[in-house]
């Protein structure tokens, strides 16, 4: 069976929690601590499809302009009460709490029928 791989016109933004984020989570929820080392396996990162850009530098600039939506999304996944979130939510905090990478090649491994099967 031949693979039907196709490049799509999106970049991927991959975000993973850093130790300072987990330390904050553990301060907010001390009765239910999270083990940072346990998060280093599969399925403990977020993958976002973002617009395609001519180069990675423009993608980086776009992220530095649009980081707040991603930061707040991640904070909400850990703590739904936004009153508890860090008061100053800037690019510096984003970089302190989150590792990220921008990937320019995104491959779809399924055909169009996959989305129509439901």
C-alpha cells in the first residue's frame, strides 16, 4: 500500500511546558502536584497549525505579535480561573514558561475521505 503523504500550506507551532510553568501550577494546586519529568514523554505538548510564511523569521515575528492567545490557552489548560494567572502576560513570560518550535513542513498522512468518515 502506497503512502498518500501531502504537504499542507500551514506551519506548526509546537509548545511544551517548561519547569517554571509546572512550578507555578504546583503553587496554585499544592494538593495535586505535577511531576515535570513525567511530562517529557509523548502527548504532553500542544501542536497548533498556524499560517504559512515565506520564511521562519516571518513566522517568528508573527508569533511574537500573537503569542498572548497561545499563552492564555496554555494557562487555561492548567488553571481555568484567569484571576490566578500571572498578572503580567508578556513575551518574556511566554518564553519563561514555554519551550516552542516552529516547523515549516507539515505533512498530512491521510486522504480527504478520513475527515468525511464521521
